[in-house]
C-alpha cells in the first residue's frame, strides 16, 4: 500500500510541470480548430483525492495526464505483484 501511495505521489509530482504548461498555453485560433478527439484529451478534469486518515484534496489534470497516471500506477502494481510471486516468503 505504501509503495502505491509513493508511486501515485511521484507520478502526480512528475506531471505538475505539464499542467503548468497547459495553463500557460494560448488557445488555438478558431480557423485551425482541433478535431474532437484531440480536444477531449486536452480537457481539464478535476478529481477529489481522499486517502484514509487524511483530508481530501482536489487534483486537476488533463484527460491525457490522467490516462498517463493510471497507466503508470497499473504498471507499478503489476510489477509489485510479479515481484511478490517470484520471492521466497520464508
């Protein structure tokens, strides 16, 4: 559980500069509008993060960043589970 929390924190912190750049970016002119799929990836999504025993906080990332965080966390969980299967518990 501790590794998951650390991995989530590291992923969130590593993506913070991307969020800052996204906020500073100039909007695209109307003549060169992006396709719907690209704009869906760039929309801002805010989620309330609550851990047991802590106060909740809100994190805002783009859909692309949330997907990246989710994939990273899935990869870390899978690697942790695989390590557990290969170790001798005694």
